[in-house]
């Protein structure tokens, strides 16, 4: 486990540079989840560290496989200085702990809900999980372990999350693209959905 996390942190540093802050959260009955903050010009990125220590297991499986199964970390990018986005550390750690706590398999296209704003004055209480491989390349591990995927999180307003449930993740992403939505704007409003 420690070896996997050391490799994950090295991959994050290679892709994003040196973190300028880190925080750790431990939930009862779970391993420690850290959130690292990387500032790059006018964008700040928050990346989890700890979610990939164990493979995610299908909640219907009788036993958790300690080797096989998808592994992931979460990455959230927002613009600096427009909101108190550092308050996202705890909600982000909660999302990263959800595979251990709820037996959730986090995959692209999924919605994750925190039940509260991601940071003060945010319109977002949930995120859309996007495809990996962009900002931080997947990390291949020794066989037979699955690679660690670094999944970008796209904040969604409650209206967008409801629309996504009906129309799907791809349709919502197309709507964002068509409207020229700045998904890094921590204070943005919901995209028009009619």
C-alpha cells in the first residue's frame, strides 16, 4: 500500500509540480486520505492521495479482492482567488473515502454528491467524474494490479446533476462545451438546460 501511494505521489509531482499545501483526513474505519494542493498561475488543483491504496470493489462482491480491481485518485481544478476553495479539502476527502466507506466504484461518468456546498458560496454539491489520462497520466502498476487513474472532477449544480441523471454525462458535457462554460470558475452559475 505504501509503495503504491509513494508512486502515486511521485506521478502527481511530475505532472503538477511541488504541492504548496497538504491536509489529511481520517474517517472511522478507513485509511487516511490526504489532499494535496498545487498552484499553477491562476489555477489551483487539489489531488487526493490515499484512495488508490486499495482496489475499489463491487459492492455486490462477497469478498474484497486485495489486488485486482480499479484504482483511482481524484483531481479538482479551480481558478484562484474567486472563492474560499481550500474549504473543499474535507468534501474531497469524503469523496475519496467513499469506495472504502460505501463500497462505491468511482468511474468516469459517475456523479458523486457531498450533500453540502463544495466550498462557501459554491453552487455545487456534486461533481461529475471525467475521463482520466489528460492532466495526469495513468500510473501503471506491477502485474496483476490495475493502473491508478487520475480522475478529473467537474463541479455540478443541483440542476445540472438532475439533468445529467436524465440525459447522461456525455450530454451534459456537450451542453457545457456548447455554452463555453468555464468549469474552473468556482462561482459559476448553472448552464442553461432548457
